[in-house]
C-alpha cells in the first residue's frame, strides 16, 4: 500500500464518522479542495476565495 492509499483510508474513516449533512459536505469540498486546487495551479499566489473564483473562470468548481 502506498502513502496515497493510507491517506485515503484515514480520510474515508474520518468522512464516514463526521456525520455531515449534504450542505456541510458541499461546503467542505468548496472550502478545502477548491482552495487546494487553486494553490496547486498558482502556487506563488495567496488567493483564498479569490482563487476559487479564478478556478470558476476556468470552469472548475463553478458555483450556482
């Protein structure tokens, strides 16, 4: 098992035990993963919410 598999197993255990509702799950991915994605694409910039908007300009994680 590689490091990525272990991380996924730990995350999955946390995710299943977190008892989050649909809105909380969506908010988690918007806040955590979209910000992470923006940092990977533009590592030299400190975006926060601006990074999420910039991703949306490129069709990634568009909000409705």
